[in-house]
C-alpha cells in the first residue's frame, strides 16, 4: 500500500515470528497459496471490476518500466503496486484451496495468512485496503463447486464487512454474522440489513465480556437455526485493545473464546469444516498473539 501504511508486509512477518517463537507453527501443516483465476474472482465480483483492476496493474507495470510511480491509488486508503495483483489473486486462491482441502477431508479446518484483506471489497469496487473479497469468493466457490446449500460467515473485525454484505446480501444460502465498532469506518451495517445478515454494532471501548454476551444473544441462535454446512471466518484482529486503528477492548482470550464457540457450531453441523482468512490487525505484537490464540483454538493445541 506504500511506505508507512498500516496494511504492510510486516503483518505476516509478525504472525510468522510469533508462530515460530511459540512453537505453534511446528504443529501446523503449511501449504503455499495458489493463484486464483479471474473466473474465480467473478464468483463474487463484477467482471468489469476484475478487468479494471487487471488493466490498472498493466498500466502500472508500464509506468514502473518507464521509471514512473510505483503505486496507483484506488481510493484514499487503498493502492496497488506491481505485486498487488498477484498478492490479491493468491489471497483468494488460498481460500479456494482451503475449501477444497477441507471439503475433501484432507484438513479439518484452515487458516489463510494472506494480505491484502478482503471484507471491504464490494461487488464492483475495491476499498478500505481491500482489492478482492476472498471470503465472499470462497463462500460462492463452496456453494457452486461443492454443492453446499448453507454457508455461514463470521466476521469479528473491528470494521463492518460491508463488501461481504454487499456481495451476499439476500442470498438465502449464506448467513453472515458480524460484530463491529459503530460509528466507525465504513459507516455501514446498522441500517436495515437483509434477513441473512446479523449485524451487531457496538460503541467504542466495548470490552470482551460485553461482546461475548452479545454474541451469545445475537449470533448463536441464528447459527444454530441455520445449521451451516461450512463456516468461513473473516478473522480481523484490529478489535484488540492495543490496536490503534480501532477502539474496542478485546484481548487474546476473547479471540480464543470466539473461535471455540464457532468451532462448537462447526463440529455440530459442519463436520468441523472451517476456513478462516486474515482480515485486519495492525498492531504487530497484538496481531501475532491474537492469531496464535486463534490457531491454538482451531487446532486444539
């Protein structure tokens, strides 16, 4: 995204370092993220949008070859460089590969350590650090390629997953549940959501005990009623109390608890099938510790 931007390569380094120093990484099976195809991306995005991003990266490559600027701005928060297309395509490719591995029984569940994030990317627009919406792509892929009839998405990023809602709103095959700070960027999610959207906006400085209660009251009954055949997690860790991009008060124990509750639903209705994909999380220390907590719960470590 450019120098000084919070959505930086060091985010994945922080996760890798934490998994290395704690030994958690030794207990995990690692796989390289493959490239998605443009056809995969059009499961969730307008073809003209995918073509526009492809054209932009082509123009950017020419400018770079001619000694020009290395970044192309999409919106005030989001830009492309010469590697962004490949990164975004591998982010969606990782989620697609995880769906295949979980559906085949090779893996019980999977976490995709990818960037850029995706849950703000709408059907025909990139925004909010996000280019393509890998969780929405994965959900549609699971439905179309594997014939699933009920897929749930859980989003606990500090920001509302407006892009995922834009793409999947009113799709009866999908239930999305989310909790997010409000009022806050992108200023959506609180006004008459579709029936398949369970949005729980909370004020700044809300702490984990309150959020746990709201999840029990609002998410769990709908997930139990829906009986998902697979669960996707938009795993944003910027609701951590140390993260300056949000003002919520979660800590590692809260991410452990949320993951365990999600896993209980998956074990009951989904044969344990969970695909989690990294969204936000910009305090590097808090991000590493939170992902560790999330993975320990997913892997029963």
